[in-house]
């Protein structure tokens, strides 16, 4: 009598691969657009408030002068002579601030148009910075001349040093962020990334 047939051996499951393949990881988005965009929006909002006051503040100069003694009022009357220059500088600074806010929003959204907007802001901010610095030095010089007759006059060299230091610090402060942004968006890596954004 023949032995019963041996049941077929079930097939073995395929062995797991022993050679690693290409590991594809999801591309991680950079974080700088959100950071710089948020900073730009905040700075733009603060600059808008300051620039708006810079544009309308000169119209209240007569009110401030009327609260001063007659002699001081006569000495500071030159403030009112430059009222329209101060208004013009304030309006340019306000325009720059609004452009910075819009550019910041577009940066957060990762839109290519953010870069042309930033360049527009850099130009406007630079013009406003030089104009504001010149106006600050002019008004400070008037103040020195107005107080010289009431107090002991400072030596001419000291006055010059103060004016130069004020000009350098004021201009440097206003141009610090524009200079940083210009250097940042000119980096080849950043320019390559921005080209991949939607318009």
C-alpha cells in the first residue's frame, strides 16, 4: 500500500529587501519668510504711526510755541518756516512704512512680489532716512542757537561733534534694517528659493 501523499509546502513569504533604496523625505520649508515678514509688518506699523505724526505734528507747532515765553518763541520761530518740508518728509516716510507692511504680508504668504516691494521700500526708506537726518540736524542747530543766548554757549567744536554724532547715529539707525534686508535678499540661496514661489 502506497503512503499518503505529502501535502505541498506552502510558499514562504518573500524576504524583506536587504538593499536600502532611495529615502525620499518631504522637503522642509524655510522659516525665514515668516520671521522677516512678521518683523516687517510690526516695524511697518510702528513706522506708520511715527510717520503720520511726523506729517501732521508741524501743524501743532504754533500751539506749542504759544505756551513758551515771548523771547523763546521768537528764537524758535524758524521751526515754523520748515513746516512743509517736515510734512513732505513725513509723507515719504509714511509711504515707505505702508510698502513695508505690504511686503511683510507677501513675505509671509511666500509671494515673489515681496522682493520688488522690499526694493521699493529700501529706496523710499533711504530717501526718508537722509531727509529725516538732515531735518533733525537743522532743527537741532536751531535749538542750539536759540538756547545759546539764555545759557553759556558751548564751544563751536563741541556743537559740531554733537551734530556729527547725531547725524551718524540717526542715519545708521534708520538704515540698519534696510541694509540687512538688501544683503539678505541678494544671497544666491534666497534668490533661488524666491524664484520657486508663486507670484
